[in-house]
């Protein structure tokens, strides 16, 4: 038959088994094989069973084929062909039946699944919509409401719910092929009719305009979910074939967008970011017992993430009271998971009971496999802690620091085992935020790096390799685009206009709302730390210091750039801020000017991309995709834009470099073009070329 489709006949049933690891994606070979096998079955069987080999049914169209010239048979045509078959067609689902995979199943006349199977149409997460009949067939089975929910959210639905929704006809545990053959044979023996969904009536209409408006708002600029609403609307308003044509038009519309490129880049980058060539074959050290030093917000969050990933945790604090408070924070974090049903009461009791130990003596850490320090961001404090760890921890224990900017090489040098020291930079709240910067110091051993990534995987984090510099990848780039925002404020823009413009661009929050959330005292401490060595040409505003001197640290004090009322979401602009800004401009003789939202975004992104290009050029980030994942998972960058460097490629590097050169005419110090950016423009290359491994 074909390499990817095997063919067997059991009784009256021809079994078409797909073997295309890792996820049976519907590559051209699979589509061709299925089409050929259908033809063969129609010459000798009474029914067809489609089943997947390995861990899953079909995870969708082969995304790696996107953008390449389409090859027949096309997936929509294959689905129509399967549905039109004179034979009874049954699909037996296990693992994931997603996207084109569910569409193939919907083109069958009956669907059975094992209880652990999941079905879904997650195409919107790739910037597209189901393009092989899913928007026309699913609503005919489930009704418009349920179909809109599944298609616009892209969520995976379990077998029990899918049975209730009418997507599945039968759920039975066992080997998917055996269950499928038995089920198909029963249908044949019962004389069950073919049931092509295309012959079913369209779904009752709903208020599609209202759904469209709501989905568009929730998408914060992402197009695919809202566009998918119009496709489902067609299922309700048009005959089946016209609906398919409408789906195809909308599918092609989305395929032509930058968002599709951004989201598909994010899909593959998310899977590539933790795969480092230099770690191939390097075994991580075993980690079952973790130590955490410091039980503040960060320490408690890290301990919570460790407990949730199945590790035992010993948390060290300086006093009994502090240890008690730390336990309170951890229990608070875990009760949230309990309340959301993510944890059972038994699991909660186990995690807060035998899995968690609070201690005030360093010897409690002597058996830990890995210790993360999350104490005050002061080098002398760090060195003191690592000195003590060096004294008590067993040989081979991994010693990690959660510092967000201090020199990990210097911390490592304060121990007798620098090869065992690594930076593990979590983001607050550490049990929620997906990003983990794995900061590799000069002497960090490869198996210690591998251990950092293994821990990240166990904690379901997006782990990104970062080199040692002030702020590593994320905070270093943040300080650049934040500085650019401060410059625009001195020159005439307002923090509120900047926040609104970046929200419109798709960020979850603008930089000043983020600063209020993180705490203005952090930035203040940073400015004080850097002041002694600051280059006099650097433009640094004074008003943020005035705000902090007045005791305004943002959300934690109820006032910062915004004023926060208890129980209310978000804040309202704090008028004192504009007064401080106006006074500073006057004092510095600056005549404020107008900024358009477009210019604000252009400058902000240019600063981000320029610093990111330096970070890649210096090898702090190994690949541009490392930067993209860092900003998406740690800094609220809109995923549908693919990350700052993907955005830069899609926007055009020559134009961006020209902008930077233009901006340099008024501030040559800040706007020095990154050498890597100049090189790529000179050579007509892109950041994506570097992702593909083309050397610098
Ligand atoms: N095409 C190509 N490669 C795929 C793939 C796909 N659809 N899905 C996964 N892979 C690769 C992935 O890159 C990785 O490769 C490996 O498989 C394991 O994946 C017309 C057009 C199925 C839930 O959006 O959500 O159908 O890194 O690490 O965590 O309507 O993969 O090992 O080299 O993610 O166990 C719609 C996408 C497509 C589902 C498994 N389908 N996949 O998760 O493993 S568009 C999707 C997933 C479509 C039609 C349209 C997940 C998974 P590598 P993994 P996992």
C-alpha cells in the first residue's frame, strides 16, 4: 500500500492505519495513501475504519507544509471524498484528534474513541481557521454555539464531553483498532446507514454579529478567532457546498496575514527553544528533592511550582516567623489550584504536608539535589548564601540563583564548585509565569545546564538559555524599550498614551501599568545601582524618582502611574504624574511635541529590536527565536506577532534600520544601530535565517 498507510481487511471492514510519527500529521504522503486506500476498500469491503498508529489519531494538517506549493489530493477534497464514499466509514480516535485530524473524523459517518481521547479544532492558535470542512460539519453536529466555542477558543475537548456534544457516537476503552473494527462490524451487521454530515441541516442561527464583536475584543487584535465566526455563520446561512467555499475564502484570507506567520513561528519556536544542540546526549542530574532559600513572593512561588511538578521541597528562612509566613504563601498559592479544581484535597494535603518542609537551619539542605536561592538582590547577600550552601550541600548538588540581573559568574566564583552553579531566573508569580531563563555561567557544567532544562520541562516552563550580562535576555531588552518610552515622555508623550498605543498593538499591558504591577521601587533600586557608572550622554528622567520618593510604588501602595481603588480592576491615571513630567520638561527646557500612536509603537519596537539584535549578536541569546519566546512568555508580547524579531522580519529590517538611523539624528548615543542588524540588512538576510542555523 504506502509507507504511511497500511491496509488490512478484518471481516467486512477495511482498516486504514496511519503511521506518520510523531503525530500522524496529514502530510501529502498520508493524504495520497488515504485516498488510494479508500479506492481499494470500495472495491472489496463493506466498511472502512480509519485509525492512527502510535500515540495519537491525527494532530492535523502537516504544518511544515504550509507555504509550500499545495499537492493533490488537497485535504478538503480528501475529506469530501471520504464522506462521499458508498461504504460506511468509521473513525476510531485516541490521543489527539486535532484540526485536520478531527476534520477527517468528521468526514467519516461514525466516530468512536477511547475515554482518554481529546478532540479539537485549534487552528486559530496558528492564525488560521479549520479549512477542511470543520466550520461546516462541526456545527451541524453540535449546534452553532458549541461549535463557536470550540473553534474560537481552539480548546481540546475530552471524550466524555465530545460524546455529549454529539461529536462522538461511541466511547470504549481498549486498543483503538480492535474497538474500531468491532464497532464498524456491528454497524454493518445492524445495517446502519451512511450518515454524511453534509446532508444534515445547517445549525440554528445565533447572534453572529454579537459573537464576532465579543471574540474580536477578547482577541486583542488577533484576527483568526473572529474570522472563524463568519465561517460558522456560513454553515447556518448557506447550503453546504457554498459554506465550504466561504470557509476556503476566509481560510485563504488568514493564510495571507502576518499573524499566521507569527503564530506558526511561535508554534515551532516554543518547541525548539529548549532543544540545544550542545545538550544532545548530555544526561541531567537526577532531581527529586529541591531546596529553596527565601520564602518571599518569589521563593514561595518557586516552591509551589516545584511541589506541583512532583518534587519534595525544603524551604529555608531566617526565622520561625518568616518560615511560617512562607508556608502561608505556598498554601495560598496551592489553595488557588485547589479552588480551580486543578488539585484534589488529598493532593493539596500531600503537597502541604509530607512534600513540604520549612527550616531555619542550612543543614536541612544537605540532601537536596538542587537548591534555588531567592533572597534579596544584593551581591554580598548572595555570596554569603552561596558560601553557606557550598559548606552544607552534598557533592553534585546543583546550586542555582534566581537573581534577575546580578553577575552569576561572580556568584559562582564565591564557591569551590563554580561548575555546579547556574542561574534559574523565574518570573513572578513563579508558579504561574511560563518563562524560565536558564542562565549559563562561564564554568557551568553541561550536565548542570541539562538539569536546568529538565527542571524547566518538569515544571512545564518555557526554558530559554541565556548568557551572563546585566538583565540576561528579557530584563536587558526591557530596560532598552522602557528607556525609549521614558525619552518619548520627556519629549512630549504621556505614559497613558504610550500604554494605550501598546495595548492596541496587542500587548497584555502597557509598560507603565506593568511597572505599577511589578513595583516602582524595583526600577528605582535599579536606577540607583546604575547611577555611579552611568554614561553622562544617557537620558534618564527624574520624575519616576520623585514619584518613589513620595512613597508611590504602584499597585502595592495603591498609587503609581495609576491610582488603584480596592476591589476595582485596573487603575485611573494619577494626575500627579503629569505634573511631575511637566515640571521636569520645564526644568530641562524641553518643549513638548505631539507623538502619534504609530510613532510611539515604531520607536518602542525599534528600541526593542535593536537591543534584541545586540543580545543575539553577543551570544547572550543563542538564536533570535530565544528572544521571541522570552518576550512572549515573560513580557506580554502579543503571540500573534511571533515575537519582536519575527515581527522585525515581517516588518522589514531595512525600514527598521532606517528608522533607527533617523532617530539617531536627535539622540546618537541611545540609537546606535546594533552591528548584527546592520549586517543582516547589508547581506539581505533575516533573523529567521539565523534560526534556521545559518551562521552569523
Ligand atoms: N504538523 C507538523 N508537525 C507537528 C504537528 C503538525 N500538525 N503537530 C505536532 N507536530 C510536531 C511538533 O513540532 C514536534 O516536533 C512533535 O510533532 C511533537 O509535538 C486544514 C490546516 C498534538 C497536542 O494545531 O498541539 O489542521 O519538536 O512537542 O506536547 O484545518 O503537538 O519533536 O520536532 O507538541 O505531546 C492543526 C498542533 C493544524 C495541533 C502533541 N493542529 N500540535 O503535543 O508534542 S492546522 C494543531 C499540537 C490544520 C486544517 C488545518 C501538539 C500535540 P519536534 P509536541 P506534545
